[in-house]
C-alpha cells in the first residue's frame, strides 16, 4: 500500500539502510532506534578483527582512544555544536551529574537549580543526588513547564531542562529560554534526549552552556548506547570535572598520582570507554552522513500531522496529549487514554510498536529515516480497529509486565 | 614445541575456547583479555536478533533489564561474594566514586581516605575529585604499600586499596588488612582489577565492605567492558547512592519525580546499561563456568615461576620488580629495565605482547586459561635473543606512541 505523500520523499531511500522487522510499524524510535543494517557487520569486524586480532594494540591501531571524541564530533554536527565540544561517554544520567556539578561551580553564589516536572525523571534524580551529596544548601525547584520562564530569577544557578518532553512531545524554545536565563545570570543546560537526530538543533546559535543527550533513541546506537555531553567552548577550561577519571587526565598514560584535568572537552571523560558499544554508535551515525536535518524535520512534521489528523478523525476516544502546534513539538505524538497500557499492548500484538508512559499516555515516535506515510496510515487503521472492537479490553493486555 | 609441565594441565583444553591470534604469545591479559571464541556469534545474535528483531521488547523478552544483576552474580561466584552483592555497571572509575562516596557517608565523623602510591591512578583521581567536590575537609592519605598497615588509625574512614599492584603485581593480604581496618573502625574497600578471574578471591570470607573491579582484564569482556562493584550485605540498605539514576530507583518505570533508592545492590545502578557491551561480558564469563579458580591459581603460579626462573637465568640485565614470594603476588611478573619501552616494542614486534608502565617497568600477565608453559618458554627465548643482540636499541622501538 502506498501513500501519495511518499512519492517525492527524499528520505524514502533511507529505509533500506535499516533492518525494520517484517510486519512491524515501529513508532518507538524515541525509546530505542531501529538497527541500521550495516551495524552487525561493522560490529563483527570490531569484535573479531579489532579486539580479536589486535588485542591491546587496538587502542592505537584502531583509534579506540580517540573514539569518544570522534563520535562526539559526529554528533556535534547534528546538534549545531562547535567542533570539539561534544564527547560520547557514559550514560545520560552520569553526564547530567557531570554537567550539573560543573555548572554549579561556575555560579558559587547561587543555590537554585530550576527544572520542570516534565523532565525525564533521571535528570531530576541526578540533581537530587548531587544536591544531597554536596549538602551546601542547593535547592531543586521543579515547576510545571509553563511556569519555567516566570521562575527564571537572579537566584537561579542553572536552568536544567529537557528540550522535548518525553511524554507529551512538548518542545521548549531553547533559544528564547537560554537568552532569558543568561539575562538573569543563570546557566542553561539542555537535555537533548528527544532532540538529537530528531530535528535540527542549534546549540551554538542558542548560546546554550551545556547539554547532554542519548545515543540509543534517534541516533540508533543500540540498547544502552553511550550518551553524549556538550560544554560550550567558553566554559571548557573553566570547569572542574567532578568525576575525575584517568581518561579525562591531561596525560592518561603518565600514571601520575595527582589528577590534572585534560584540555577542553577531554576532561569530561572519566573511565575506559566501552569500545564495542561506542563502535556500534559510531557506525549507526553513518546513516546521517548524507541527510539534511532540515529534510528530517520536514518529513517528521508531515508524518506527525498525518498521524494526528487521522487519529483525531477516526479514534475519538483518544485525547491529544501533545501540543497541536507543530512548532512547539518534537517528533512524537501522544494521546491520553484511560486504558492506555492495554491499548498499547494490543497495538504491539498487531505489530504497531509505540510506548506507554504512566499513568495514561500512549506515545508514538516518528523517525523519518525509516518510516513512511503509508506506515502511518496502516498504524491508524490498526488503532481504529482495536478501539472500535475494544480489542484492548482483555486480561492479556491489561496485565502489566515489569518493563515496557 | 611442547613442555612437560603442559602434559597434565587440566586447563589446557580451555585454550581452544579463545581466539588467540596466530604467532602471538599474549602476556597482556591483565590489560585486555583475549576474545573468547564464542563471543562474536553471541554478540551477533544480540545485535541482529535481540536488538534488530525485538527492538524495545528486548528489555523484557531478552532479560536486558536484569543483565547487570545477572552478570553481577556470575562475577560474584569468582570473587567469593554472596548472591546479590555485585552489579555489573559503568566503568571502574565511576564505581570507585559511587562506592567511596557511599562509604564516607557511613563514617561521617572521620575524614581520612587511606590509599597507597601503588594504586592505579584513576582510583586516586576519583578520590581526589570526590574530596574536592564534597569540600568538607576530607583528606586522601597516600602512603607507600609497606606503610599502609601502620597508617590504619581510628581517624581513617575508608582504606581504599587495589589488591594487586598494576605495575609490580604485589598482592596485599586482603583478609589481614581488612581485619586491621575494622579493628580501627575503618571500612575496607578493595579494587579487584587485577584479581577477579586471576585467582580465587574471598570477599565474604575477608569481610570486605566494598569492592570494584574490571570487566576487560582477566574476565575477557572486551575493550572497555562494563566494570562491577560489590557492597557487603550489611551495608546495602544503609548506603545512600551518590549517583542516583533511574535504573537504581525503587520503581524505575513509575517515573516518579522523586528519587527513592532501590532495594539492596540495585540502588548502585545509575543509567541505562550498555547492553551490547554487557552481553559480550556475559558471554565471556561462560568460559569460567566449568573451571575452578583454584586450578587457575595453581597454573598461574606454575607459569609465573617458570617465567621468573627462566628470565633470571637467561636475561641478567632485567631486575625483578615483582615480589619473589608467590604468596604476595598476583598473576603477573614485572621487571625493570632502563630501556623498558623499547624492549617491549621489540618484544611486541616479535609477537610477545606484554605491557610497559612508566618509567621503566615491563609487565607480563599470565592468564592460565589460554597460556601454556611452552608459550612461556618461547617468550623467554625471544626476550633472551632481543637482549643478547640488543635488538631493542633502534629508533623504531624507542619512539613513543601515544597509547600503549
């Protein structure tokens, strides 16, 4: 089945770069991206050749040591970051800790971290853990997204926000809020978990101070792929890393007894990087080499609008949870439905894979590199059938599994 | 060429479980273990099937969520740890931070971390970073290894030691020092980087409080494999994790706004685990399933003694840097040689891969699962020739590369 909007899609050819399972319409690339088709062979080469044959020599011979910087620079291109401002390392959670601790040191006289209750919880958890660890009177102010702007005062040390809300897809105006934060003397720290690879981001243009992001969502790096972090050039030599590991040392192989931070973004490295996982992410980024983030955004808007309009026309039981205005939305559409968990299980059973987020949100991510408008129509057909025939209303689908 | 000591070696059959490159005698398993032969196929399955076909469903269907605990329990068996006391996660450096921060909280009235100048530098760096971050008067006392015992006083909060010195192979008496630390009210925290998989460790028997260790040395988990950490059962529900990520939350998928630590060792998890790297480590541990750590130690001693005696007899220019007494040594033998860097380069050029550690140490690790006594003899033959003919004395070998 084809759809007229797919006829002149410059990204249509990219679908063959991915191993989309037969019979699956995958609307969960914002949880875990689809496997790029060339990654298995590349990883096999890394395992059997680079590790298997080169062994310890791989650190030199295959560029393992520089891989966090290399992958960082490849990601930088997708998020509007300057060269040598991004490093791929650790998990998003740990990168939140590193960035936030470094940022607080730059504003020693301010005690408030401002965030919002739409932030992904681990960002808030890491901030709480840091606040308690420091035990120096810092406070985490968590307000609703529409109260953020009004709460930017000259008491704020760091404004810590995720650009796109993981449940609703609501997207902040990064540039305007960063400017507002700076006008109050606060630093702006952005989590790009649902931004990087999803649409154009312009960290340098927005004058963001810090950012983190995820390797396994729109960047398709594989389950638990290494995350990344960004530090604006002007801050790089001012910050003191809180996690002072040997890979961030100025001379890692001198084996000095005292830590001395490395130059620039390198100091934000900590331990030995997981080369297998990082190599998979590196390979996965190849698919972005010849695409324009603007083309990705254009198609994302088209896919999202089609989905939104079709669902509203055919599935009246669902309540839109995402902003209607595409300008304040990422690359996902979410709806509220009381039996959302069961609905999503029923959808998955019929090959439409989205995500459920408690208490009642069904979430659909749109990844222009491997989705077509025909996929969107087919997904709505299936959801319409499930709702019309109440196929979600069974114990099989209502029984919760531990992880979804 | 065979050697009589290989005739009745119960571990000889294990060599075929590894992909040892042709023409290589690998004496660097204490830097990066050899690829277990079945890992490429297993990893291919994880990539193409688990990720490629199951996509997000892999978290349930393939046990990804429980993998850090599963791998942790497999490692626990090798280091004498109780069930559910070990989790595989993050890097060793980050685990040092997590454990040390948690340990200091248990001794709020004490300010001194005791360590030694033979510790791997990243352990000291992480302690320095934590000390500076906390800024509450903590001190890191770094003494020489033979001064540690005398410096255990009732001012010490935590004694942080690596059981086996990465340069010399000197091994502490974990049980005796832990007892001494406890008698002074201090906690004992052991880094098992050069212990786990190298010889029997008995964390529970020694009453160790905390431990960390490395996945890519004797455990053969691949370059930058996830590390592990251990928390004694009695401390698990007493400690407050400093890195409070969603995977350590009591209910990760409830998406609460407030952090609440998980039960037991689970709270020491932080972010989403790197499933590809963790699966490789998981698979690599298979080779330990049917071997006895006592057999590994017996063969390790035999390999090391043969190497030591042959080198001393045939390479008089080398000065032993390791303890002569095997009871206070791990599974490596190190020598000092002024032109150690060039010597190691010459050895590597002839297929004998060891390691150089500044300023003048050549280090040889012995991994009983894939080395034979014949390998040891051949390695000494080559080293004897290099030293006799001064083959190390060339610009080619003296020129330093960035990483070795």
